[in-house]
C-alpha cells in the first residue's frame, strides 16, 4: 500500500491535522531495541515556519530517499529545499511519497528513560479501555468499575511521573501514544483534570496535541464545576441528553474552530437527535 502526501509551500491539498493521527497510528508498531534508540522525524516548512510533519516510532528503521534543488545537512539532519521529491519506507513497508518546497528529515537518539515512558503510554491506551471500552455510556457492573478504577489510579500515578520528568507528552514526544495522556487525565479525578488542563491547552496552542481532546477535557472540567460546557461533548442521564451548553446557538462555531464535527452529527453517536439552536434576534 502506498500513502501519498500532497504538500506545497503556501497551501496544503490535505490538512495535516486530519492526516497526521492515522499515519502515526499505523506507524507506531515497531520493535524497541535499546541499542538502537533512534527516532526519525519529517518536518514540513512553509515560509520558514513548521506547518506539519511525521513522527516515526522510536526504533523504526526508516529508509529515506529524496532529491531537491538543494540539500544540506549531516548524518543527524538533512534539509531538502526546492522541488522536493521523497520516498520514506517504514518497517511496515508502506511507502510514503512526499513532495514540497522545504522538508527536514532528522534523526535523534532517544534516552532509554524516554523510550520506557512511551512504551508505558502505549500500554495505558489499552488498559484505559479494558472495561469502559465495552460500552458507550459506561453501564458496567460495580465489579468492572472497581477493576477499571484501580487501573485508572495506577495510570494516573505513572502519567504524573512522566509529566514531572518530561512535561506534557505530546505528539512530538510520544507520537500516537500521546493520546494516552489525554485518556488518562480524562478519566482521572477532578483535581487531576483541573491540574493538567492548562498543560493540554498549551500543547494544543503549539500544535502538539489534538483540539478535540482539549474540547473534551475543557467540557468535563466545566461540568464537574457546575458550569455549562463550551463544546457540547458531555452527555448523561436517562434518557441521554446533553449537559447544559453555554451560548448554545454558537456551539457549532466553537466546535468547528477546534476541529470537531457539528453537534447534530456527534449526537447521533449516542442515539440522540439534536436540533441546532437558532441565534436569538437582536432587539431593534
């Protein structure tokens, strides 16, 4: 199978924020050899600023091959400038064809401590969903919730250690495994959610985490504090309904700004029919 990235200097045919997570997810599987703790990153620039890239899993033996009008660098970093055409083949054998105007391929050594942190984050994504992943609305038995809660406590403790050591483990740190940090905090106690929400905000601002994750955590914290949510991500009750939404008539605008689908589409995932609220007319 061949994956192609269409990239130009001032405009992208495909928006990388939608393309990047699936690519990261399919590349995360690899063997981790302590004697080869290297990570390859492909960064794409436009007008001198980074606009996107690919982060390969630690230990992946990526085979780059590219040509350009100008090539500069060394064995750690190579910059391709002008009419870049490249092929990058990760271990899975799926070639990535890339072209653009300014592309940097870099390889860095990763410490064993960081590699272990990434492995632990990968494991958390599975254990976080071990029981709660069986149902959409969380209708587990008391024993299942007890077991899942014990897992959540252990995951939260380990995540705190990782954050204390490395900061928020975003996309640049952990690739696809960065999602685990969000999942653990999303399912942690309210105090932990409140503590780490600013870190997730900062990560999204620097394009190192997904806006949809921030929306979910922002809403969960607001609901737990008795405030109306901003993005309409939180539902509850029987029958299922949305928790109160601030300025509901403009909720889809806020959702769109952070990369989420309209609220009516989101509601259908929970078997809920939602009718958008019309903005109130201003008095004459």
